[in-house]
């Protein structure tokens, strides 16, 4: 039995396996058979960018001469991939082992392997891949405006839904508020946790101040070396940069912020995120504009 590890280093496996045979003049059908090892049922649904092995054996009553492969994406016309390969003489049983890598987008990928014997009859093994989109891990909120303690804009932010609250609404939704903004004489532009001590001295209204909230989420912060460009490059399906940046977060605030600042946070529920400052204007009556990337 001959074995080969070749051709297929493109797109992931799935597959409807069937075979049709014919001679050059379409008068004689091949009686060769195809038996799959992977996948056992000839079909598979895989995530985008998956890498999966494919293995099958062709058994023919006639000597096999060569094989070729094509791929068709999303119902389009098939195109060749790899190069045609010859098969050693006197080979009637041929074991094929290969690796396929799925595209990074959802859709269908149909791979056809055509084996030709010495009499010109062909046997086709068709592998059909259904690719699903990669699961999203990161949610992005852009251009979120938070006001200072004397500003008209809301100062409180819910990172799970991307909502900004006024102080009164924040009290009503206290369990959802992860961060707040204030401008202090020492801290200057500051993003803080609802349980931060300095924030408590600023948002201390007798009816809606932090001291009156039923819940004060203990969000933690950490200075980050992530650049603004690296922040922008984080995709919806990869939270690795966020996880690394937020490891060990222990501060209750991130202060002296300026445009371009990037810092990490971890919510009370354990979700990790990064905040990029895009603008700071004014002082207590001014605003901060942020972009947020947080685990879904």
C-alpha cells in the first residue's frame, strides 16, 4: 500500500464523500472504491481558520496512474489547487493523508480529488466543508463621551451594554456601572471604580451620591504598555492582548489621563477590557472621550 502526505495545505475539512467514475469515452465506469478514515461520515462543520486532517484510501481493480485536486468556494466554479501527482506503477490501493485549513470567513468549500487509472477511468472523492464564523470574544464601543462632575454629559459607564448614565440613572442601575469619570485637582482626568475613595468624595450628593448606592462595583485598573495602534488592531475574535494587559489589575482608578492613553480594567464580574482615551477637554465641567474593548 502506498501512502502520501501531500497536496492539501489549504482550507479545512468537511466532507460529503462520493465517487463517480468514467472512462475517457464515458463508456466504462470505474469500480474503484473510496474508504474514509477522516471524517468517518464524510461531512464536517468547522470554525473559520480551523486546521483538520483528511485521510482516505482508494482501492481500484486497475492500476492507478495519477490524481489531481480542485476546490470550489461558495458554489463558484472549481479551480485547481496543488499540482497533479503521479502514482507509482502497480499501485491499486492508494492511501491519501493531507491537511486542510479553512478560510477565515463563513461559507462552503468543496474539494474534489480525481484519481485516474491506467485505462483512463476516473474516481472522484468529494469533500464538502461547511465553515462557520469564528465566535466573537470582544465587544468594541467607540467614541463614548463621559462628562466631568460638573458637566452636562453623564459620568457613569456600563461596559456590558456600552451605556452612559447620569448620576441619578447610575444609582438606579448601580449594579451595571463599572466605571465613572471625574476631574480632580491632583488626579486630573480620571477613570475610576464606583468604590474608589476619591470618587466617593466627589460624587457625594445626599440623594444620588455613591454612598447611597445599593451596589458599588469594585472594578480594578492597571497601567498598560499597549499602544493605541495595538488597541485598534484587536479583533472581535481574539482577546489575548486584553487578557495579558489586564493580568494583575489592582488599582481603583487610572488618573492623569490624556489623549492616547491606554489602560486595562477588570470588572467585578471578571470581564477584562482595555480603554483608549481619544480626547480630554476642560476640567470638572469638561469631558473625556474613550474607546472600549471588553470581553463579551
